[in-house]
C-alpha cells in the first residue's frame, strides 16, 4: 500500500475512493472497503482511502475529543490488511477545515485525487459547516463525470456498527461485544520502553508499552494475548491505568506481564489483544498488598487460558 501525507496538487492517475476517519477499522468499515475493492477490480483502478489527521472532532472539540481506538500507525496497518492500494492522509487544520464543499470536490477529489468513483457512508458530510452531502456530491459527479455511491450503515446481529459503539463496549468492559463489532479482539500496539522496573523487584516483570495517546478507550486489568515475540501469541495479564499505588502520575500507561517469559524484549513492537476485563484499577495501601493482588490477577488470567484457546478466545 502506498501512503501519501497530504493531497497532491494534480493527480497522475485516477482512482476509486472512499472517505472517512476509519477509527478502529470495524466491521462497518470492512464492509465499505470490501465494496471499494470490488469496484477497484471491476474498473481496473486503484482502491484509495482518504482519511484525516487529526480526527476532525479532535480539531473542533479538543477537550471533548473521542478516545481513539487506533493510533495512526495502527490504522495504516489495518487498512493495508483490507487490501487498500493507496492511503491519503490529509492534515486536518484551519486551512483544510475552511474548504467549502465545492472547493473540497474541485481541489481535493477532482484535481488532487482524480476520482472516477466515490463510495461514502450514507451519513457522510463534508466542507465548511458540513454543507456538502451525498446529493451535492452526486450532482457534481453527474456534471464532471465520476460515479457516486452511498453505502448504508452496517447492522451486525441487530446492532448498528460504529466506532462509538466500540468505545461504549470498551468503556463497559465488554470485550466480547467489542470484538464482535470489530471482527477481532480489540488491541493496542506499541514499542516496549524502559520503565522504572518495579515489577521485576516484586516478582512480576512487565513490558511497558508506549501509548501514543493520553486517553486510551479502556482502563483496568485485563487478560491479554501478546503478538510480536514469536510465531504464536503469548498469554499474559495487562494493566492500563495511572498506577495509583506507585506514583499516580496522571498519565496512563500500559504494562503487560507475560507468563513464563524471561527474555529481554526492549524495543520490540508488540500487539496487545484485550480478551477479558478482570477488574478496575485500584489503589493499595502498600506494595505488598499490590503484589498480592497482581498474583491473584495472574492466577485469574491463567485460569481463563486453561479453558480458552489463545487463537480463538471467544
């Protein structure tokens, strides 16, 4: 997959295109991308995605921005896995937000990306003040000569699939529900960083995973599987939180204790799959009390894996 930062001034080739934030790349996104690939095959044109960084809601409502399901790197990898040929990442700033709907169609879609067919969700709006919609885009396509197609929101098992629904499931601690909406367990990927190494002094060494954002969509103690250290995922238990017993620094961290693993994994890039929430994060009166609770958490996670295949956790 080719990745482009920004919109070209003039497209060298045509494409079939879909537009959106694609946070989480959930089942609804996957259905849209499958239709995009089918159109790509039927036309012989590359399948392209236009997405935005930051999320427009982050730009307009910074204090009330949604908790991201995926970092930009994770989103890129997920879109590549869906067979996208080209990914255009538009910097969502004052200039981009100020484009009128007509300017967005003319400058971005026609001149910049050379669209031949556009596939959008049925609730997609664009341009300054969100004045652009499907009808306006369809009229522009009829005039200029590109096709426009809307896809209805996907229902899965009677529920509307959306990034907001995934966030709600994660906030509720319902990991199985989130996995049904995503089509896979929810995961966070990141590089193993050096920490304060307290875990190894109490018998539970942890891999400290770099979090790209200060507001992860889930908090607490979880049964997890970890990819990136071998051919098969490894079982473990993870904590996402502010570590109130240690320092309560306020910035969330992700720490993973891997079962029966003692090798150095610094700088490794791991994917942490969240399979089951065990409990909320708590503050303890002493390091000894915290250690005893971690031991109980590890036993609970081991018991889970005794009855569930790590490859098919649900």
